[in-house]
């Protein structure tokens, strides 16, 4: 292994990286609490900001010390991006099955992209460049214009649905326990952390699955405007029977995921 590779791997295993991950997880938790709060407002008809990651950034920026806090979130998310990229490059050496190891590394790369999108949203909001609304529907429209674009949009939708399902399964089976140390799983506090994780993973998975469903529907109807992000997906929930109660439950679940992020930061296991 070359010297740069050894240096990168040592950074990945360092205590400094543990602290960077903890900071990132706390900021990630704050984002989910804000999205949950905005979704709850949407459920009860009070909507000023989008119930999405970018909407959460704009909402936070309007609060006292909000600009500073948005910068903190941006930096924290960058820490998570670095962690996942290092994990992609050097993670899971204990895994003897090459296919399983590279599947886990690919998942780490996907998470790096997700964290990077939130970091980008935070940076553009902090610098005052986040006012424009390109939206996922405009991105979908560009994809639709490509050769085979309809299939690409459908495939993206199915991939998003698959990711949502994986989160639901992870929550239902409590596989997320592996992200907490032994202390974080024991006693009354541990039980509360596990409950928050279970509710949070399932609710987040459902919300992400709805976003994927919009992409698939856009592909089927060949109408880019049928796609959308988290905010549009949550608005669709309001249109089904008992939609207000269902959306409120999803909002509380997303906030629960944020609480689990705090627990994971305190009892980090990686």
C-alpha cells in the first residue's frame, strides 16, 4: 500500500475522525428535526417553508443565529462526506466476502452523495445563493429529453424506492443497533434510543419510498412535473384518506430519526 493510501487509512481509523463523525451526526440530526417540524406544520396547514432538506436550511437561516448554524451544519455534513468516502476506499477490511464488502462500500458512496447534497444545500443557503428553485422536476425534465430518458427516470425511481425499503427493513429488524455501542443499547436510555431508531428508520424509509414513487409515476406518464422531492411527496400524503394523521406520524418519525442521530453520536460504533 502506498504512503498516501496508508495516511488516508490512518485518518479513517483515527480518534479525530470519530469526533468529526460525531459532529456530523449531530448536524444530521438537527436537519431531520427541522424537516420533521416542517412536515408537522404541513400536516396542520401551516406551511411557510418546504418540508425538505433545503426547506430546513432556509427555515433555520431565518432564526436568530441561523446563518451561523447553517454554516455549522454545512461543515458537519462535509465531515460525514469525508467519512463515507474514506469508508468507500478503506472500509470493511474484516469482510471476507469480496462481493459483500464492495456492496457495503457502494452503500457508503451513496451515503456520501446524500450527505454531499445536504452540505451543498447548506452552503448555498449560507452564502445567499439558495433562493433559486431548480427542483427535481426540472432535473427529471432534462433526463426525459435524453435518449432512453424515460427508462432512466423510472430506474432512478425504483432505486430510490429500493433505498426506502432498505431503511424500513433496517428499522423493523433493528439492524441499526450495530451503530450503537453496548452502553447505547442497554438500560432505559438504550431502550429509548432503539425505539427512536426503529420509528425513525421506518418513517424515513416510507418518506423516501414516496419520493421514488413520484419518479416512477413521472416515467410512466412521461410527465416530469409528476416527479418531486420530499416536500411534494409529503403533500401527496395529505390527499389520501386520513392523510393528515398519516403525515403527522411520518413527521414525528422523521424527528425520531434525528433523535437517533444524537444517540448515535453519543454512543458511536463503527
